[in-house]
C-alpha cells in the first residue's frame, strides 16, 4: 500500500474516533451548554438559564398586558396562579402564545418557537407551591361579599351589583392574590385601572381614582370618572348617579390619587373573612 494512502486512512480513522467521542460527550448528563441546574417545567425540563431567558422575553413581549412580573394588568390576566382559562398543558399555552385567542385581546406572536418555550418555562417557575395551605371557603367568601362586607354595593359580578367600582366578573383571571389583599386592606396603595376598550386599543385607561368637579353655579360633585375627554366628563357620584358634564360649564375638574373605597381593616374584616373573600374573588374568571 502506498504511504500516502495509509496516511489518509489513518487520518480518517482518527477523525471518526474524535467525532464519536464528541457526540458521546455531548449526550452525557451535565456536559451540555446549560447554564444552571435543571428544574421541572410542565412535562419538560428547563434550566435556570432558560427561565432567565424566558423572564427577559416575557418582559419585552408580554409585560405590557400581563404586568412586569406576570401578576396581571389592565388587559391581561395574572399568569402566576397556576390556573389557565384556555388550557394548562405546555402545548396549550404554546398555542395561546403563538396563535393568540380569537375574540380576546390576546394577539398571536411571531417570536421563535424556542423563545416561546423559554417563556413557558419562566411562567411554570412562577406557579404557586402545591403544598397544602390554610383552609379556604369560597362559598363563605361569596356570602361575606354580598353580605356583611357589602362589596356588591359598589362592585358588579356577572351583572349583579353596583357600578361605582371596577367590575369584578373576571378579577380572578386578571389579579393576583397579593393584589386583591392590598386592594381590600389598602385601597390607595395601587389604584385599579379599567379594562381598555378592545375596539380602541390606543384609548386612555381609566383609573378608579376620586374626581371632584365644581360647576359654574358652585355645585360640587365627587365620584369616579366613567369617561373623560378634552371637552366632557361622565361622572358617577357616590350615590351612583351618572352626571354628563361639559367642561366649558365647569370651574374645575380635580383628580385625587386616592380610592373612594374604604380600607377594610381587621376590625371590619378579620383575616379569616378576608381569606375567604379573596378565595371567592380568585374564582371569578368570567366566561371562557
């Protein structure tokens, strides 16, 4: 055999051995490019690096509607509760993110499949612990809501109740437990925003703050603004009477960054009552 032929065959054998060694090394656990320990994510396994990537992608693409930390916003629901209206499997969430939801404000996305999976990994990492907690009674919470707490006088659920405060028909899909507790104990801490008109996505979001107007005749009217533009304001007063007012007829329109809702202290609503009311509110997720 000629020397150059033997040399060529020797090089091919070495190359084949190196290739086999590299492939075997890549297949061994812990030998990949993962940047962290593996953690469970639905039916798959995600690394801490994928979760961090998903968090970054979520803030860039999803936080405008779902909040910076996925706790819900004026448009999108809370995604940290572990409850999913449109399917809870990884495949269902993937489909929701990539294709959107017809008839809702959830649009489809054109981000890469790998980025969508990273976002799902991040959302899975936010799911609450499955450990048993303090006993909760949703039915009792509903009785308190419509009973001694009198929440229904200002808030509407499925067409029943008042209109002074935000409609709570789907509050469980859009607000986290901590947000609900703060809204009851400290209403001024973070004022609720109204849902954006789906036919006018660039419209202003109404905030449920206190508004006081003074007419040119000296009459003072306080309540919440149901609609406001450059020329007029629609004000619902504390007695839930709607006033349609032209600003040219007003001396002043004053917004105060505080809620008309009273603070429910432990003297008014103890911790057990509050827990059950919040459990009831979390169950309100609207029509699927």
